[in-house]
């Protein structure tokens, strides 16, 4: 019996000693706090045109060539509400005159946002490229039908002007534009339009050598959103190919330039970031409907106001804020190619980062982290630093039916007002899981996101 008591007492002593030894060797990592800064840079391409092309074969012809009186060029374009048409075609038999709209272009939609159909010749003008000294049309030795070869006239070094404003070179009484050319735009369906540029059957020039026909040369068209896409009135030719059309009817150089500068420009909208407890989902749950706390307004319109008001109530939220002004900017605005958003915050081990920003030019597509965010510290407490672009994805908010980016009538750059698209009740999900038939960029072709621990 005594031996049993001794063994029991010895066992208890050993147990306590073992417990004391475990306490001595157990390492408890203290909480680590760090300051972080995040940079979101738009590295995408800024395109000048949403569409472009060469027109060079008159309807009914089998080979490229001029549109002589009674013939016309036709081409089809895809255009959104915010976009306009510009083109350049030479008035052949001259030195450097061309037909084109002014710097505003011709709108495809009226003030109510409805597609137009009809004659738009009253928005077309006869221009002097200012690159070659004018001679009498169809008579001068360097006019396009009389010259021995391309680009043989006297260099002018002038400015692009409406022919009515030109006071140097040979002064000629040109007919009104609508006596030479007819331009029409016809809406066919959806966002598609057919453009017709016709050399009128009666188009002629009354020269000292008699009546001369006034053909149109092959030309180039662009669909654009800004102003002065191909030239600026009162300034020298851009040197991109208008001169080649205006002097020689050669559309190739300008066609090549416009093709190289045609595409969809994808800005990123203002957004919101949230520092939150790990494994929480403050902005959305992938595969579930939008929380209706304001993410929809960012996804559809780039509007951060509603989600900002609800920031403190987001799951696991510790801190957060809006980012909306580019570095060097003086006012909130979108993140265009070449610009950068930055934001900073303080976090500690166990915290994660989530943020969301709209892929502008779409209906409801977001740049965002996965639903649980990005862990800001490793298991050993090392703060995250470096390029985190691969941790950012494109998600579809599932709140508005998708349309063709930059073209669809309810995409953010074409809608008449905020929140005007067709509602849908799909889950928030990776865009790669949505088969809408449209082309989207990958994240790393538009944004570069880096985080730095200070």
C-alpha cells in the first residue's frame, strides 16, 4: 500500500514537471502591426478609336478605286450612344482637298439616345489640308489627275481649313458640298449602322478647260468618343495619313495608323477598400446574390457613395475608405491608362484586405479580391509586400444584364443615366464563369497592383 502511494505521488510530481516544461518551451507569437500602402496602376492601352476601317471599293465594283459620279462607298459600323463618326475622302482633281465632318464628328444617336437614320450631308465640309499649294482643279499640273506621280506639288506648310476660309493659292469657286456628295447613316439593328458616301451623278467642276468630273477617293473612317480625331481645324495636319488621302487618294497610311489605335479603352472606376478579420466576407459571397449594401452601384456606375455609407456595417470590418483620385489629380475621377490610385492603412496579424472597383466600359463587372480578401500577414507574422495583381480577379456582380463592352446602350459610358440597364438576379461570380459571348481583358493587361509594408 505504501508503495502504491509513493508511485502515485511520484506520477503527480512528474505530471506537474512535464506541464511546467511545456510552458517553458511553448512560443506564442505576439500580434504584429504594420502600415501598408497599395498602388493600383492602369497599365492598359488608351485607344483613340472604338472602330475604324478603309473604304475603297464602290458598291457594285470588284476592285478598289475612286467613286465616280453616281457611285458610292458603303461600310457598316458598330457604335454606342457616346460615339460619333468621322471620315476623310479626297475631292479628286484637286491638290489637297478632302471631305470630312468637323472635329465633333457625326453623332449616331439623337439627344434622346435613339439611333438616327437619314441624310447627314449638312454635317460634312470641304477642307483644305494645307499641305500642298492649291492649283486650278483638274487643270493644275500637280492636281491629282494631272501630276506625274504622288506628292509632286509645292509644299505649303499651312493649316487645315474649310475651303471657304482659304485665301492663298488658286482661288476657285467650288460648288456647295451637297452638290458634290451625299452622306447618309442608316440604323440597321441594335448598335449597327450602315454609312453611305456617294459621289453625286451631277458632281462636276466648272474649270477653265471645261466641265470636269469630281470623283471621291478611297478613304478612312473612325468611330470615336472625343473630338478632333483625324485633324484639328486651324492647325497643321497631324502627319498620320490625312495628307496622303488629301493629296493622292491614298488611304493606306491613315488606315494603318487608325487600325493600330483602335480598340476598347478600359478604365477602372473609383472604389472602396476594407481591412477586415480573416475569413470574413465584407463585400460579397461568391456564388450568392449581392448583399445590396452598395457594391452594385460600384459595379454598374462606379459610384462608391452607397457602399461608403454602409462601410462600418460590413462583415468583419476594421477600417476602410474610398479611393477615387489619381496620383497628381485634383478631383475624383476614373483611373485611365497611365494613372495610379493609392491608399494606405494599418493592420495587424489576422487581418485581410478586400477592395472593389468597376471595370469601366461594362455593365456590372468588378476588379476585386476573392470574397475573403487577401491575407496581410503570413503564418509567421511577416507582412505582405510585392505585386498582388494575381490575387485580383474580374467578377460579375450579377445585377445587370451584360452588353458589349463600350458599345452596349447601358454600359457605363453609353447609358443615359445611372442604373438604366436590364436587371438580373444572378450571383456574384467570377466573370470567367459567365458565358455572355463578349470579350474582356485579363486583369494583368489592365492593372498592376502592388502592396508595400512600411
